[in-house]
C-alpha cells in the first residue's frame, strides 16, 4: 500500500463527502428511511457513500472495499481492506446535533492502521499521516492541499480522576454501571467516532461501548486512536479488537489511553 497516496486520497474524499453531507444538512427537510435493521438512512448517507466508494475504487482498484451502505454485498471475511462509514452518527445528523462524522480506514491483517475522521459540522479533521502518526488539521480545509497539522497524543490518565466519554444516542444502564466502577472527574457524551478522537487528543481517557457496533463504525476512529498511542480492546477479555470478522460485527469494547487501569465486567 502506498501510504502517502492513501493519506491524500482519504483526506480528499472525506472532505468531498463532508461537503455533500453539509449541503443536505442545510436543507429545511430531507427524507429519512429505515434500513432492514431499522437503523435510519438519509440521502446524505447514500451520496457520501457514492463519492467515497467511487474515489477509493478508482485509486485502489485491487484493494477490497467494505462500506456500510453496501453491507449486503459483503458476504465473507477479509484481513486487509478499505472500510467506510460515509455518515457515522445518522441519528445525530437527523436531530441536527452536529456530532456526525465521515470515516474512512485501511485495515491490514485485521488491524486498522490508517484512517480519517472528519466532523464537518464541528469543523474538526483527524487523520493518520503517511507514517501512521495521528494529527489534527487546522481549518479551513482546502481540497488537495493539506493545511497546518498538529500531532495529537493520548493523555497520561489519573485513575483517581478519569475523563470518560460515552455514546450520546446509545447510552444504557449497563454502560452506566460499568463506568461507575471507575473514579471519574468528568463525564461527557458524544456521538459517532468522535469519541475515539477525544481520547486521541487527550480530551478523554476512557470510552466503553456495551452495545452493538459494526466494524465500519469504529475502524477509522480506532486507527486515529492507535496513531495517537491509544488502545481498543474487547470488553470480555481485554484482547485487541480485530477486524475482518465474518459479518463485520464488533463485540463490546473499551477504547482508552494506556495507563487507565481497566476494570473487569
């Protein structure tokens, strides 16, 4: 894989998709439909998927591509592939809360090694550079030419005063009970893959997810967190969260800054 080219292509496609998403977001009304699993989908999801899929297939025709909006065509597991969630946080998009992201990642041998997370409504852009280190780019974001970037890195957590982030739309009692095992200084809610990025920048220390997610929901954020020194492990046995599983469904997991002393279930 040409990682210089990959970084440029992923960044550019994320920005293009973000423009289309914000175009729909600015409309007075837009259609919302339910998919077969009852999750919502909008024209913004589909338009962003078309932009990203076409761009990735043109740039990397020999690399398998997995996307949320074409999930029905992904029948078998793979180990190295591109994976896309064109609009993560559709519920936040529909409610016009801003916490939605464009996510593109490259998985190698089951591990997300490169990724981009773009939150167009919040004007925040995170990605791994060609060497795999994570950065946040300063806006405004120009196509084709990257602006100034700053390296991002996880915090050194204080286990007597942890900063915890949890899902905004998928919070439940089991999650609250698990978080209660920790000594927390602050608890915040965020939508979509932004939760991974908040750990990557040191704005949070811990994100437990005790709910259903798919690999396209997490791969890009996972890559950004990896590149900032963070970790993502399975909730049940604390082994690394792997990708390319049959069906592309994740187990429960924990994303965190090393130094956090993980509690058992």
